[in-house]
């Protein structure tokens, strides 16, 4: 699983991209876009199979599917490869099922099951596929029977397995916090709100954002939430009134609802009330309905119908081009979210970008704004603590680390950083307590081992420091700093051969580390290997010919070898360098 989802085909496809271009984004975006273009064609073919003599409806559905700005997130966001990939197999499955229904050929049912399996291995959202099959049965006027139900059982069983795994994994990664925050009377409005807002954004796709926050706590719900059940009931009533004469209406709304229901916040997954990407497949039903309505109410006026669709398509395309600009970088993404739908998460995410760029004043301002909007976000307090820690503002750093740990006592990263701060402040007992708690929470915590090693080194407990660093380096062998501290502890205990190996590892990782050359020479001097010691110091001198300490160390080596003439000559040169 990855972040609470099991989608191996998606991960394999991303691995192929990585094999091609590493972290260069070009190939990833190319594949996402190519898959989306294929999906546009498949939508066209699927609708044409559904209504064979209605080319206009198929073209309208495919055009709107292809250029609608609500689909930008599914295509422009590399991580949403799962959307475009699962949709491809999903659409192929629907087309295969229509062949089975229309031709009554059993092999197409097995083909459908195969496509469904590929879709569900691309994104768990495909578990609603059996519902879409029943929607096609309804549209094809198949009578409800035992055969109709039993032929869906393999699909339902696969869906149940994925439902169980997805709910288990989503809960394990903490993706359901909102169910503990909002009471049932409030949560009951959330699915209806999503159902309504996706309808609104289909016809009015403005003010889109990467994140739409839940409503504020401890305040009355906005009017839009309160009226949303009425919108849902209105569409249900329309379907009930028209299903016998115009099944297209019920099918369009039904396909939309079936493919939306999993992400409609009936069960509160994630931290956003709605998301643009959730409309990728559900909108096929609505776009089909729009195409059918235009075809119905502009009979014999094909020029006007095509002109209307072309005009809407052009508008959507322009809005899509504008919306892709929001996805240009992390900064533009969260600037857009703050502009259109300000939230604590958006401010915190933008603050992280400022922090990475070294703009700490803006980072602090945005984190404080985030905390104003959500005072229960331990991550925002921790980020503030890290900034203040790096600026040497220890009291402010400590206050924010404490705030983060008050909200989440088992916050490992905050324990680690507060422990490091305590060690810096000379409060070793408090530092040790934080590191020990980290080790209890996560016995395999590498950060706890490294910090414990640093604390032991500071307290001159060199044997304990060596043990901690060796355990840490068994997992993180490319940490030059840890190798260096291990080497220093070994020097202090007289384990010179082990010190040599540690400092050689430092130079393997960072060949230009002057202190490692110095320490290596010290270890070799202790081992009375003067030629090697002199070689390392000579390398240090060549790297930094203005450093008189390099020459003084070489002078000491000659003195240890009994070569006082060279020792004094080099020492005089070192003093001359110092004078310069």
C-alpha cells in the first residue's frame, strides 16, 4: 500500500517512468496526458455504443470530458496517474459489458471481469464498477432476475475485498480524522453538499483549488450545506418522474451518483470536503445527460446544437489552460488555493515552500495564519519550532515544540527536535527523556539512535556513543556526520583502527572534508603510522594552503618522528601564514 491505497499497476507505471527519466517530470506528464487522450476516445466509443445512432451525444460527452477544467487535477498532477489509468480500464470494461449485453456472448462477461480487475488494481475507486453495470442493465431495459444478479457476484466479491482493505489502510494512515471532529447531525449534510457542488462546478467551473476545506468548527453550517439535500431530492424527483419515458435522465444522474458515492464523504476520508479529481469518471454521466438534453431540445437544429457545444467547449478549454497554471509549481498551487479557498492546510503548505526557500519571515507569517484557522494542528506548531530552532531562538522553539507535543504526545519528530534543543541548552536529562520516549514509541527509530549517540558523546560516555552510532550506521551508512562522530568517540577511547575506518567512510561520502583528514592523521599518529598521517595532512594542506593549522599538524608529526629540523621549518612557515 502507498498512503493507505493499494494500486500496484499505478506504481508499476510510475516505476517505468522513473526508469526512463528518473525525476525529470516530462515523461510522467506525457504519459498522464496520453492516457487522458485515450480516455477521451474511449468515452466517445462508449457513449456511441450506448446510443448508437446519436453521434452528437457521443461527441459532446467526449469533448466536455476532454477539456473540462475540473479534470485538470487528474491529468496535471503526476500522482493522479491512478485516475487516468483506472478510468482507462474502467471504460474498456463498460464497453465490453455492453457487448455482452447486446450480443449475449459469454466471453465478453469474462473480458469485463478482466478489465475490472485491472481497473481496481489501478485505483480502489473502481470498486463501484458493479453499480455501473446495473446502471447499464437499467438503460438496456434488462429485467431484474436471479441471472442478472448472479453474473455480478464475482465483481461484487472483488469489490468487497478492496473495500475492506481500503478502509483498513485509510484508517491505519489516519485518513479519517474528521469523523471524530464533527457530530452526526453535521456530517449528514456533507454527502449532499458534495453531490450539489460537483453539479455546480460542472456548469460554473470557477475558483477551483487543490484543496477545499471542511466547514469551520463550532459555527453554524453555511446555507449552501443546508440546501444541498433539497438539490439531491430534486434530482431524485426528476428521475422518478421521467424514468419510464426518458431513461437517459435517470441513467445520467445514476452513473454520476454511483461513481461519486465512494468519495461523497458518507465515510469521512481525508481532510478535504470535495476534490476536483473525484469528478473524473462521474462527469461522464452528466456530460452524457447534457449532450442528450441539447439533442432533445434542439431537434433539427444541428448547426445551433454544434455551435452551442463548440462554444462551451472553447470556454472550458480556456478555463482549463488557466487552471493548469495553478499546477506549475508548489508555490503557485497553494497561492491559488489561498486565493480561492483559504484554509489552514493551504497556508501551512505555502509556509513550507517559503521555509524551503529560506524565506523564514513569510514562513512564520503563513504558519501563524494557519494556526489562527486551526489551533489544533500540531504540524504547524512543529514547523514553527523548527524555524525558531534554526534561527537560534531557543525559547520560541521550545514553546512551539511543547505546543505540538501537547496536541500529540507521541509526535516522534517533535520529540526528536525538542530533545535536540534540550541537549543544545545543556538540559541533558530532559533531552534523554525525549530520546528514550522516541525509542519506546519506535524501537527502530534511527533518529533516536543518532541523537542518543550525540548526547552520550557530549557527556563523554564514549562507549555508549559508539554503540548508538554503530546501530544507527547499520541502517544509514551514508551519513558522513554520524561516521565522523563515531570516529571521534573511537579516538577518545583509543580504538584508533576503528576510528580510521570511520573517517575513511567520511571521506568516501565527502572527499573534501578537511576535519576528516586531520582526524585520520591523528589516528595514524596514535598507531605510529607517521607516513600515512603525513600523507593525509599533506592532502589537507593542498586543499587549503592558507590554513596554518595543517602545517602545524604536519610539524608535530615530524617532531614525533624525531625530525626536529623539518618540524621547526614547517612550524615557522605556519607562523608566517598566520601573519599574512
